[in-house]
C-alpha cells in the first residue's frame, strides 16, 4: 500500500503508544476500519466488537450533546467528550477536529490537547470556520490552501512526531472537482500531513477511485463511505485505501433504537420492550463491574492486612 509510511518499532513511551498504533494500522497492506464513536459507551462497544481503531466523530459528539454539527459547541466541549472515547475504548482514536476551530493557533492548541488526552491523532478539514456538516446543504466554502497549510504546519510543530495529522479535503464536497482536490492534497502533504482524508458524498465510489489513481500512493488515504455504503469492502483494498471510517452509523442506530423504545414504552409499557433491549447483566459485563468486584476484594484484603499488622 504505502511503502514509505514511517512506522517506528520497539517499545515506545506510553504517551506515544496511541500515535504509533494508528500509524501501524495505516501502514497495513489491507485497509483498517475505524468505528465512529461519540462517548465512552459507544467506544467500549466498538472495542468489544473487534474494531482496532476509533473515529471520534464531530457529527456524533455534537449530536450527543444535543447540538448541530455546525460548530455550535466549542472544541473544549468536544475534547472533553473525546477523553471519554479514549478512555472507554482503549483503542487508538483519530479525533475529528473540524477546521481546527479558527486559525493556526487554535488548531495547534486543539492538537496539543488531543495528544495530552491520549488521542492518536487529529483530522482537520479545509472548509471555512464555522463549517456545516458535509452531508447537509450545498454551501461548503473552502478555506484558502495557505490557511490550511499553516494549520497543519503549526500542529506539526506543536505535537510529537508520532502523533498523526490527517488533512481532509472537502474539494469534492464543495464541487470544486478532482484537480482541485489533488492540488490541495499535495499542498497538505508538503505542509506535513501524515495522511489525506478524501471526502465524497456521491452514491458511488467513482470520485474516490479517480482520486486514488491520480494520487498514486503519495500518502495513506482515508475515506468515509457514508453515502456510498453499498461498495464492497474488497473494492477499498483494490483502490489501496489505508483507512475506512464508519463515521456515524452507531449514533444513527442509537437514535433509531431509543426513538422506538420511547414510543413503545409510552404506548405499551415496559413488558413490550424488555425482550429486545440489553439486560442489565449485559450492561454490567460490558462495563466491567466484575473487575471492580475483584479489585474491591483485593484491596479489602490489603486493608485488613495493614490493620492486623
């Protein structure tokens, strides 16, 4: 796939482990799959399901906070939630950092704080701040290339070398065309990006396929096939995609399930929903209540030992 993507070996310090784990995933010969998560619970479920990495989705976290994905909540609020995602899943987390929330200075502050929280990297997109989610409406103005490049460079100067910087170009979303997408991606590569997120909301993968052919493996490519979801996974491998993000399916599933349960409870009562929802014992197992009981027994024994000594 990407022959020269830098991957370090050995036993890294703990604070570098997340970034190195994500770099290793991006360098694998087959695409890695990052599951979108919006809180500690969804991150834990993703890890339990067998995913090897997590996408801390701006859309999903904004939705979980009761806000729209149009920079209605602050980057501090989203990173507070990201910390729960990092802790809950125990997997390398790529953080959706939107546009960097302003200029180079805010972008590098976001990157530095994400690293301190234990995230593996951030992804920034090249739209004008404040931005609108890519899946709504037709107004998606792009920021000047130089502005995006300064954000990437400032982040690269602020974070450790292992921390992954993904540059997301919205040129296809904005209708600017393939040539502009390629021009922007190359500029972001030169500015210090570690991977390129090429975004499309077409129903087919044709735009992505054209881009990958012209890009020719200059950096790992990341995609989110939300709208072209019928594409077979084998196609992603054939195109040389490094990472596929299932960006918002878990959040949308939770919306559908909670809506149905609320409606059924209101009309038919609890007996109508109990057979189809997770039992409390399942929830307790997922959250590791038994581990807490074991630890409690261990420390209670220590306490007794110290009292008796």
